[in-house]
C-alpha cells in the first residue's frame, strides 16, 4: 500500500515537471514569435524596391528570420512558397496577395541586389553548404566536411549550380532546367562554355562529387574514369551506381578520347564536362588502352547483370539508394522499355530510342511483363513516391 502511494507521488511529481517544462517551452516559443513579429513590423515598412540593405544590418538576425525576410521581398509580388514557414508567415499578412503566376521578372535590380545580400547572410549562417550558397563560393574552395549530407536531388543541384551561375542551360534534364529558371539570379546563356569556370570552381565540383560519393558509399562515380586509364575496375567498385550512371561511366572512357556521340542527351552531357574535347572532323580516333577496353567490358557485364536481375530477382535496395524520383522513374521505365513500350513522355521516349537495344513495339501490353518484373516495377514506384524530387529542393 505504502509502495503504491510512493509510486503515485513520484508519478504526480514527474507529471508536474513535464507540464512545467511544456509550459516554459510554450512561453519561450510564444515570446520568440512575438519578438519576430516586432522585428518584422519594421521590415514590413521597408521598401525593398527602392531602398538598399547592407550586410551589417543582418549579421545578428537568426537564420529563420533571414528566410522570412527573403520571403518578404518576394511576398510583395505575391509569390507563393512551398516552404511552410515562409508560406504561413505571408498568409497572415493583410497586404499579401497570392499570385500563382508570379515571375522573377517582376523583381527590379534593387530587389535582386537585396535578395543577394539576404542570401549571402543566410549562407554565412548555414552549418553546411546548401543549394543557393555556391554563388558565394566562386573564389572560395571548400572541403568535403563543409558540405555535410544532402538528399540525392540536392547533390545534383549543387553540382549543376556551379555551372548554372555561368548560364549553363540544362535542356537534357527538364526538371533541372525548370529548377534554375525559377531562381531569381539565373540567366541562361547560349554562349556558356565550361572553360569559363575558374580553377576554384573546378576544384569545388570535384569536392562536391567526392562528398556525394562518400555519402552514398560509392567507390567511384561519373567523372572518375581518368583515374582508371591504367587501373582495372572490378565489379565491386560499381556497386551502388544506377544503370544511367553506369552508361555515363562506360561512355566516359570513349569521351576522354574525344569521341562524338550520336544520342543528343549523351553528347550534351559530355559537352558540358570541363575536361571534354571533341575530336575534330577527319581526326583519327585514338585507340583505347588494353586496360580501358577491359574496364568497358567490366562495366558492360555489370550493366547486363543488373538488367537481367530486373526480370529475374527482387531489386536490391542498394540499386535504388541515392536515386531521386526522376531517375527512379527512368529505372522503372526501363523494365517496360525492354519489352518495347512506346512512351507518351517525349523526353523518356527520346532517351530509350537512343539506346541500341531498344526496339519500339506499337502492340506492347503490360501483359508481356513477367511476375518478377511487375513486382520490381511496383517496388521502384513505391520508392519513387517517397524519393526526393527537385520540386522539394531549397527555394531561393
């Protein structure tokens, strides 16, 4: 009886402590929100279209407030944000008029300059480098440790951003093209040339690739084949790479000898690699070394095994790990493409039509898939629905 009484007292004491902690946390949160509201009452009076911000004004502002301040600049033009915090803040402003047709062209030069200063202040407060920060590292090298960990979509954006700063267009990757076209700072240029990249920017691209490879536990990735001109590959080194990445890796061996490729998507990919130099018309192709030929054969054999497994055994998690939704969709579509499916999506159809094994079959039916192919397609689709997409990437 006495033991039960003591237990009840202890339970009541713990309950009171929990309630007190919750009350103090709520009070602190309410106080912080009130302080934010007070600070932003002044910023809401600021005319971002006519007045200029100075970096010194933002040095003491918390990162969360800087993000809201950025939203405030866009909010004057009705931009609707995916970011819940910015969206909820703007929703409560009586002056905010949501405009689903918002375009960055509505911003004047003063607003763009102010946004640059806000973004620079944000970049300085990030624990790790994030999409949108690379404009402030054009002449500042960084380390793998400074990059931290990212989703697959963010890694792709970080790599692309180095070149997007110089106006590179991403016609072969529609989702990436759309992403950068939505950035206020992006100006596409038909005259973009990888030679425009500085030595530091080239170094940073290699660092990003190394960090991504480390997070995905990859032994190598596209762009690394210069390290294997005289070193044989093993299948173990290829584990974790997608079929698309394996195709890039295999063709990179030829690209480093200047080969010009037939498929547009493949030629465009190598055109934008800083190291690529296309062989001039009439120039005799250089021969692959014995090791390079062996490496191509190793990659081809591994590709074939993965393709065969898609129809013969359950797909492994390692093959999907690191892919974002758009690439997972391409892998799932490969199961159907192996039976000749003609795709309504033009970019998808163009991709498979460029592969020598693809034979379009107008009479294709899903009934031609075996039970394992159906299961694997369903497994990839389930992963695809949960995978990161570029549409969920950082807004800026």
